[in-house]
């Protein structure tokens, strides 16, 4: 498949199974095929796709590792557009999909005779999340022919994703192509409440950009504005946001490292809804989250390489 640096991410599949940790080695090849050199003009090399090599043997698989609560897999890059390296229309709906749509193809075993067609998976990685629709199979049983654009058979542990998925995960363009991940069975949980607020309310601090074009997506709910990364602002989980009752008020944040900062509440981190265009296809927020700008993390004197997730206590100022 594509050759780029690896990193660890987590991906949540909408399935019901839950078993022990399984590695890719539990599914063995069912044979191999001999590679054929692509005819002139065949094999689209977009996204660093591999082309079959004459007489090279490629393993084929009719299975994928069992989906468990921690199944190792690989995220790869694919274009599902007409003329893209995905080849023909997607198998689930016989349509092409633009690069800005978060869609994926799954290895044959996970595709499971179309059982996951047009269902969604939640992908979490690089401190960000995205929801993607399964629209195609990444064929692990065949390849090196015109139907597969003279590309080798897919590995048995692949989630082949559109550019929109990689962009939503915040992966730099020059690092896209291949990334290690884990499949974890889980259905997103929604909340309309948060833990009661006390003098020291335990919470999880996360990172967000409230700027235009940032991962906060829309203007802040409290004032209809975007806010600079240099401004100490936060969003609160739905229960703590409490129907805007804390809008434009200040909270005190006490870091686990002993540092403190005061920040203004400008937005809600929606715990009741998610995974749609209004929420930038991100899952619902947890019910105990304070989502903070870069300025908050700087004020707490947290090293940049440790930004993203930290236990804190907060209180109304």
C-alpha cells in the first residue's frame, strides 16, 4: 500500500462483538497470486498507490483479524472520486465520493460480505476525531488485474480512507499515506448532564482552536464570534454549559501540575449530539470536558508536546 511514517490512532466501529486483543497474525493467507505488469496508462499512482510487479507473488486473504476491543489495523489513503486511485465506483452504493467526504473502504474480512455497507465508524487519532462511512471493500482476495487497476491485493487489516478523514485527524499532508491504528468496538455515548459543580470539580482538559478555520469549526455559541488562539477561552460540556447560563462568564482552572488560569466560557462542547456536518463529523463530547484554547495550555505551562488531554479541577470564578 502507501509508504509513509506510522503513528498510533484509535478508531471506533459500530459493531457489537467484544473479545480479547487480537493481532493481525490470527488471520493467515489463503494463497497468493502472481503479479502482472500494468499495461501502459494503467495503475493510478495517486496517493503513492503501489502497482503490481511482474511475477511477484502477493498474498491473498479471505479473512481479517476478529474485531475486538483492541484490534490492530492500518489506515491508508485513497481517492474515491471518479478518476481517483480507488478505480471504479464504490461497491456499497455504486457511486463515486469526493475527496472532501469522510468515507472508507475495509479489508475483505471486515467488509464482511457488505454487512458494514453504509454504516459508520468513529475514528479517533492525533487528538482529534472523525466519523466516516463505509462505502467500499479493499479487496484482499484479488488484484493485479484491470478490475483492481493493476494494484496488489489489499492487506487483511486495512481501513482505506479518503483525504477528508486524514484532514479531520489533523495529519500533515506530507505524512499521509499509512498509519497504524486500533479498531475498538464502541457506540458513541451521549449525555445531557454533567457531574455536579463544586469548589473543585474534576474534569478533563482538551485542546481546541476557536479561530476561523480551526477545529472548533463554527463561531462560538455564546457570542457568534471566532476567538484567537492567544485568548484564554473554553467550551464546556453540555451539562456544565447549562443552557448558556455560563456564557461569557469566567472559570478558574487548576492544572494537575499546580498551575492556575482564569478563562472565559464562549462555547458548548456538545455532549448530546455529534457525528454530523454541524459538529464537523466529530463524536459527542464527554460529559466532563473543558475544551481550551492554546492560550489556556500555555498559561498552565504545559509543554507543547503534552498538550491534548490533562486532568484538571475547575470552579466558577
